[in-house]
């Protein structure tokens, strides 16, 4: 289910809660709406509002941190790809095939991570990328250094390749862990529904109040949309840019 659809569902639920509160005001006995009752309800909803605000704030911060981690990891991969190609170029013509395979592996990984077909699901842990990385590692190991400089360059290339593999596996593990689960989202939405129902319960019925409640519901739904979008850095409207990797691929083999 897309982040936008979930946000719309949350908005509808919260708005329905506010309207339900307004409807309950008409049918509840007068003593249920007395000042003493209002004070108790305000205290209870104040607690719910505080919990909901804290949770939303923490979720936004966590989702933003996860998004930044994925972006920084890809930047590190782009830098290491450029560095690995430079080291192989310094090694000499014997590493020309490895440089071409490096370009092919990275270009294929980008095509799977940012597919041209919107119907395809972006994949960071494709088997083709893993197989290509193992092949490239074998090619670097198969190089036969003739000088001390080539031996040092081969060791450096192997170290950079190991760093690339480690960063990629770390990104895969981080990408598979979601910031917000379905159960968590249902509980948070139920808090917000109760909160807005209490707002509607004691709010006068006029266009200004209704507009204010709808704008508030839209803002909260927007926060949930932002959380879900940041939790999917390679899908939706807020995506990690592929510019660093494209720039790195353009330099590989040159």
C-alpha cells in the first residue's frame, strides 16, 4: 500500500473522529457536557495529545535518520567505485577487464535500484549484483603483480572492494528494517481519532471550527505521509538521488 493512500486513510479516519465527536454532542445528556466533565476530558485528551505528539516527532526523526543513512551509504559507494576504478587504472592494462566489469556491475545495480519501469520494485540486494561483485573480486585476485607498486595497488583494490561489499550489505539490512509497523500505525491512528473526537465533542458547529479541525487532520496525516515516504528512500515522491552513482559510472573505464 502506497504512503499516499495510507495518509488519505488516516486523514479520513481522523476527520470522521472529529465529526463523530460533533454528532455525540447533540445526543449526549446535558450533564455529560458540564464544566466538570469538560475538565476531565481535557486532562485525558491532553495526555493522549502529548503521547501522540512525542511519537510523531520521534518517528519523523527516525525516518529522516534512516533516509539520511541510505543516502550517505550510496554516496560512500559512489566514492569507493570511483576510487576503485582509479586504483585499477593505475595498476595497468592488465586490469582493463576488471574495470569494464566494475562499470557493468554498478550500472546493473543502478538499473535495479532506480528502474525505468515504475511498476518494478526497486531492489538493493539483487542476486546479479552479488554475483557480479564476486566475479570482480576474483578478477582482482587473479591479477599477477610484476612490481611492488602493482602488489600494493592490488591489495588496495581488494580492500576497497571489501568496503564496497560491506557498505552494500549494511544498506540492505537497514533498508529491510521499517521505521513504522502496521500495528504501530493502527495504534497511533486510534489515538488521533480519539483526540479529534474529543475536539469535536466540545467544539461549536460552525465553518471556522470545522475548517480548523480538517486542516489539523491534514497536517497530522501529512506527517504520517512524510514518515512513510522517508522510510522508502527508493520509492515514492521523496527518493534518494542517483546523481552520485551516475557520475561515478560515467568516470569508470575512462
